[in-house]
């Protein structure tokens, strides 16, 4: 990554990252190769598996990376997949996660579920900020996540972002439904809508969190804020797909310019 954290948000502060626009999803990527069915893969997939291959998604980057101020993806991440909760070698999991330019590709397929979640089902492919970027409550600083989201096809409604605590669970969750409706839930609160009908479109998400208080921005506008006390554990950002039930169809989403860092209040 070329920019340090201090310049990171100076650069981001010069303009908001992206704008909402409609994509023709038949021309914004090409796919080469195949993906083995889950019925076959699950027979060999173990918690000790070190890689799972898949087809290559060639993103039409010029369609998604539309602004000269889009930052480079923050590389300080790990993955949580169907077979492992903490993966540092993120390039070996092409079936569920791959990167093309400044865009991350997240996918889940029909029939899939977690083989490591003790609750059963709960399929997941999430990127998350690594341990060096974990944080606890500090009233003087914001920890900031920014990204442009583009749901390509969503068969099963999924959580696409969490402000997550390692012990006290999530404070804020954002969901994309199978209709492309973007919703969010505050801890101990009701589900509210950011915008409907966003399948095949792009939108910006920014979340600022100090470990207790948070603000949610959608396309550059503050849409809500809240507070959730997290007295134990560490806080981190997670993005990708997380569901409670086994997949009944295929999901794919692009996340462009996913960054996180710290700024003073």
C-alpha cells in the first residue's frame, strides 16, 4: 500500500469516494473457468484445507473504479470462510474471494454452509481488519471504514458489513436483501432501510466507530448514529457475506476501495 494511515484519510477527505450509479452486470465482468459443485467439494473440504480454487472473475475495473481519489485496498486483512475462521493467505481462496485491481470479489454458492461453525449452517465469506488494527473504546478517535459496494446477484439476503466485537458481538450490521434492498440494524434496534432496489447498482458505505459510539454514512450523508457499550474484547470491521441459513442460490458482490484507518475527532 502506497499511502500511510496519516495520508490515507487526508486523501479520502478531499472528496467522497464514489457516487451511486447503475451497472449493466452483463458487461461489467467476465468469468473464466468453472466452480465444482458444493456436493462434491464438501466431501474433501476440511478445517485444515489450505486453498480452494474457482473460476476467475475479470472485473471491468474502469466501470467500478470511477474516481481518481479511490484509495488502494487496505491489505491488512484476514478472511473468514466456510472452512477457516482466520486466514492470512488470502489469495488461495478464489472460489469465495479474489481481488482484481482495487475491487474485491465475494461469492457464495448453492448448498454451501460452514463446516467450522458449531451452530451449523451460517455460510460466510468475510474479510476483516487484522489483529494489528483491532481497537477498544477511545473517545478521542474514530476508526473509519469506507468502501463502494456493488451487489451483482444476491439469491440469499446477507449481512454485508459488521462493526464487530470479538466478545460482545456486533454493534451495527448492514444487509443486502435478495431484492437489492439495503438495510441496517443497530444493536437492540429494529431493521431500517437505507435504499431499495440497488441490485446492479453501486453505493458508498462509511462507518465511524470509537468502540462505543458510531456513525453510519450512505453515499456521503450521515444516515444514523448510535451507541453500544463493548466492555470486553476488541472491535474490528468485517465485510463480505454472512448468513444464518444454508445457501439456496448464488451470491456475488464487488467491494471497491475497501479501506480502514484512524482519524482524530
